[in-house]
C-alpha cells in the first residue's frame, strides 16, 4: 500500500501492481495487453534505482530461526543497473540506466561517441554553455527535451557566426576561411552547408515561432538536423581554435 501511494504521488498514471492488461470498455469481461507509456516506465526505473538495496545476511537468530539483514545500497543499485541494461540490450531498446541512476538514450555509435566526448572551450562562455546544454539535452529519452537540445544547438550556431568580427557577414567569412585551410572545394562546400542550415532555421520552427515557419516534430528529423549541424559546428570550432 505504501509503494502504491508513493507511486501515485510521484508518477500519476502509474499504478501498483503494474498493469499488464486493461479493459478497453471499462468492464471486466474483456482485457487487452497493456503497457504504461515509455517515459513513465523509464521514470519508474529511476525511482526503483533510488530506493533499491541488496539484502545481506549479517547474523542468524537461532531462536526465531531467521537471519538479520542489512541493505547494501551501492551494491543493490549496481546489480539493478546491470539487470535493467541487460534487458534493454536483449530487447534492442536504445536506452541505458547509468551508474548515477539516470536513464540515457543510446545514440548511434559513431556520432554518439563524438557527441558524448565533445567538450567545448571556445573562449566564449555563453557559446560553450549553449553547446554543452544542447549535447546534454539531446541524450535525454524525452523527445521534447531532445528537441530543446536542437534549439540550443541552433542558438549556438547563430552565436558562433559572430565570434570573429562585429560584422556578422565578415565574421562567418573569416570562420569558414579558417576551417577550409586554403582548400577551395572544401570552402565552397562549407559555405553551401552554412547557407542551407541557415535557411532551415529561417523556414522551420526551431528557434523562432512565426506563423510562416513549419514545425519539426518527427524525432528522426530532429536527429538528422542535430547531427548535421553538430558536425558543422564542431568542425568550425576545431579548425579555428588557436594552434598550439
């Protein structure tokens, strides 16, 4: 009863014991398979991690014939993480429960590794903060928060354009020149990409909310735009970093 009440308070919509079937018409005559919404289940896993402990026998009570127990929280959490991640892996679910008890989305291997390892030190603290926030939000299981990550990345892109000069056009020209390193074909490719992504910003509802802009809600489209812009932004930052 205590667990049921706490879940009702923490996660409205999740009942205990967990439902595996539900009657579509509200009667007891017919039931269909049922599972709670994915994000609610992921919240539940984080809740369990925060409250789990592994029972460890400490001494035997000969008169009552039972063992006294203590609960090892760290070992219990580690075991729970291992069990959950094994189930995720076996069922092809692209999430993992971290050692800190947070559900994290597993990104595609090559790009995910780049995003996870990226650390930004541009000399501009606001830009660094925007890019770090975008990276963190993009790994969130919630599609709405991932879309916020795309918005932050686009904010960072607009700020990056202004770092080399007070005149925005001069600034982005300098930045693209620095990234191309004297390769004219690459210079043209980077300029075309920068113009295309700026057009996306102006026509899609990403940073602004004008009635002429069309929203991007499809999660696969959000992923595509994030990966594409992230690749450009990280290249421009890396190639324009001071040489050591």
